[in-house]
């Protein structure tokens, strides 16, 4: 059973009424996430910077919004009587597992070997059956599609109309809560988040530039736009696992091509710097994909000087080992050398 039949492949096209209804359904599960203008980020960038905190959802990432809309429809229509299966590096799987538990739909998730142990544990804690297969996301995705046919499961892709509609609700919240934004930086994995943001901007009649962000180590969409055709990569070797996609979705590519101002690519080192900036300037955890928009904004700070800019911190599910490598053990960033003495911090209490 396949969630990608052609009758449904009008991805990213929904009305404002449908979007507002989706937002209301999402809010039945959890309140909207906040968006804040952080002063220290403004100083760092030289612009007014608004952050959409999707790291504050129940799964720590924006994808739970799409999972709720998709799985609710499957449960309502009886489309997945034997359960659903999908592939993920983590956040998509957590969203499906969260929604599956809420709506009583069994969920199987295929992850590549070497996937985040913490994200694997989170999916299993939400009740998902976990299968390891392949070296990367795309290999896991092909295996999930095979198992769907063999076991009579509904295959839930990472890019689907329900998912685009659901995740677009973060953009609706942000656009309606902030002053008008000159630009909004959005990461691109398979594309649901940025496609939802593009459609929402257009529905609201806003002039905000949508800037896509990809890993320089996995620039499938950036290269596809540059070459005017879908480009399949041989590898997607990045520590920002939410951006590790080798094969662009053709529907997502079409929406991105028509609606994005440009795509900025960032290295893992630049992403690590943005993770540290979030920690020092806002005390928020950001995973690699979640920090990538800020990394791109920092790279383009001259272009955005004195403007009002948004970034989506799309997820905070960073492994402890990577956080330690990128933040706690990093020895020379911003002129500060962390001292790991094991001594307790000084008291902040009044004398």
C-alpha cells in the first residue's frame, strides 16, 4: 500500500481555510510554539532576528505537525488497517509514532545503520517497531517501500500533501505572530517544511523572501536548481542528519523552484557554529538541521543587515555525543575557552 498515489500528488496546494483547520487540529494535541526576537542574536547578525521554536513541540521537532494530520486521516478513513511504515533519520519517525499512539495506528520505522541512538530510543519509546537497514536515508526508504508491499502496510513517505499541510502550520503561526519579515530561512531535507512555508506566505499575500538552506555535503536541491533538472547525489555525508538527503522529491523540487529566493549551502562547521550560537545567545538546544537556517543567516549577515529576518529552529534533537563535540568540548569559539574542571558553578544566589 502506497501513500504516494498520483491522485494525491498535488503537493503543497491547499487553501487558507484548510490550513487554519489543520492548525486547529494540531492545537488539539499541543499549543502553538513560541517565536521570539532574541537580542543577542540581533547583535551577532546585525539584524532583527525572530526564531520560531519548533524545538518546543512534544517530539522536539516540527514534523510532528504533519504526522498528526496524516495519521488522523489514515485512522479516520481506515486506510491503514495493518499499520503504517516509513523511513527516517529520526524526526519524521517520531512524528508518526507520536501520532500513531494518539490515533491507535501501529507504526514501523526503518532507519539506516548508524542512526542516532537517542532518536531510535525516542521512536521506540513512542511505540514504534524499529528496523535498521542500509547505509543512509534513501536506502532505508527503499527497504520501507518493499516491506510495505510484503506486509500489507501503508507506506508513509516523508513528502506528502498531508505532511506539507500539517507542517505549514508553524509558518502560519509565525507569520501571524511576528511583524512583517523581510526574509525567512528554512532548512531543506526532503522539502515539506519549506514547501509549507512557501504556500503559507503566498496564501497570506506576504512579500517575505523564503531562503532555502541545505548542507554543503548534501546539496541535492541546490544542484538540481542550478542544473535545471533533478540531481541524484552519490552520498549525503553530513552530521546534520535531517539534511542528509541524496534524492530530491520531484514535487518538492517544483514548489521550491517556483517559490524560493535562493538556496544557501552551509558546512558542518558552520552548522556547529550556529548550534553554539543558539546555546550561548538563547540557551536553546538545536540539532544540525535546526541550526542550519541560523548558519545560513550568519553566512549572509551582510546581505540582511538592518532587516527583519526569521529563522526556524526546526528541531532540538541533538545527540549528547555530538553536542559535546560541537559545544562542550570545543576549545576556541567566540574567544571563549570552556573550562571542564568538574567543579560546581559559582552560586548565583544573593549574598
